[in-house]
C-alpha cells in the first residue's frame, strides 16, 4: 500500500544522507533545484492547458482553493494562538534589522506563477497532446526531491539542535496538526476522499513542491489547487507577519509554514527581531522535511 510513498521518501532520504563539502557542488544543487522547480511547474501548466473543459475546471478549482485557504487560515491561526497561550514567546525587538524589500519578495513569488501560466498557455495554444509528459514530470520530481534532500542535509543546520528548539518544534507540530485537522473537516466541502484532503492540507506553504507532488499523483487540476492554495498562504503570511508578530509571534512564524526558514524569514527577522530567527528556522526546517513525507503517505493510503 505504501509503495507509492517510497517514490517520495527514498530520493528525499537518500539526498539527506549525503554530505557535500565543496561549495561549488552546493551552488550547483541550489541552481538545479531552482531550474527543476520552474521546469516542473511549467509541465503542470501544460497539463492544465490540455485538460478537457478547462473553463469549467478553473471555476471549480477557484472554489476549492477558496475553501482550502479560508479553512486552513482559521484552523492554523486558532491552533497557533492556543500554543502561544500555553507557551508564550517573549521577543526582544531591540535587535530588529533593516527594512525588508517587499517588492523583491513579491517578484520572487510571481516567478512560479509565471512558470505555470507560460506552461498553461503553451499547452492550450501551441503544444499537441504529449502522453510522455507525465513520465517526464515524475522522473523530474524524483530528481528534485533528491536535490532537496541534499539541500536540507547541507544547510549547515544541526537536526538535533533544531529538534531541541522547544518553541520551533511546538510551532511546527501545532501548524501540522491544525492543518491536518482542517483537511479532516474540509473533506466533505471539497467533495474528495479523506486522504486526498489530508494530502492537500500538508503543503504547509511550500507551493513549489505541493503543486508538483499533488499534480503528479492526482492530475494537473488538483496540482493547480495545491499550488494556488500554498501561494496564497505565502502572500497572506507576508501581510500578516508584520501586523501580529510583536503580540503573537508564534502565530506569525507558524503561519509562514515551511517558508519560515527561507522566503518569509527576512520579514520575520525585520519585523520581530533576532529572537524570532532560531524559532523560524527550526519550525520551517521541520515542516519542510515532513511535508513531502506526509503528502506521499496520504496519497498512497488514498490509493494513488
């Protein structure tokens, strides 16, 4: 039953087991991840563009994305607020950094959207049906997960120290648990099997991976739903973090999900100060590691 999950777990853990010492190799891995993400997102767009009844599918996708975004926002915020009440986090704002360039962050978020759009237009107007595209996407995904494993292993972070960061671990567990609860409650509204709903709720904001994994297993329409759900989460996080981080740092850091260790980290750093950085890195790392694992397990349990 878990054979499909191994396609997710094996490359990820294999990459995580390898230590790289040459900076040039790490740079190559970083560029390889970026290139593969945009390439596979473009393939996702091609699949969307070649779907029958694309207009009707898009309207249905909009409703499903809205349900996921609102449901996850409510459950995540409630869970993280409860964690903050139980284990309040006090931060020192004296170490705040400089002003974050929101324009740069916005442009970075537009790139994956542009990749999907280019692929969609190419699939709709230019390219004939290509049955081998799905196999190409699958093998590209396996390579991407291997490279992501390498990145996580060689990020200069001690897994033991990350797991011993009580606030970071608590924020990550709370975000994951509240997301899975949302997946459980939203399944009837999404009109999908339970395990599929749980997989859709397990992206934790990592849009560049969730859209690819879900799309590879369930088809481009659901891949698009997962992708847009996590992109919108990231946009909301960018707006939410500066507003709430001083009063509810766990809520601000946690809602950033897996991106708290990279994309939203500059906003967390500049808005909340240096005290927030270790918590953000720890929670983001843990969520980045368990997200593909959970998606793979739930998809395999759902028979995909």
